[in-house]
C-alpha cells in the first residue's frame, strides 16, 4: 500500500486521508500540544491536519 497511494491524485489522497486515514502524508503533529490555545499557536497545516484526522 505504501507505494500505491503515491500514484493517486492529490484529490484522492486528500479524500482518503480525511475519510479513511489512508494515503495521508506523514506528519508529526501532536494535536494535544497547545490544544487550549490552538487558534494562536498552531500553524494552518497543523490546524487542518488535526481537524481532518483527529477531529480537533
């Protein structure tokens, strides 16, 4: 599977990552860090990733 997702379109990877946690880019975001002040401290990428993958 690891190499299969690389052939997917960006839209397919984004959809599958958001809905099935498959094809996601590996990111090392810890969604628990600074959770109480996420609006000011998290980057846009971290906000998006934590929202899509962790529901935060």
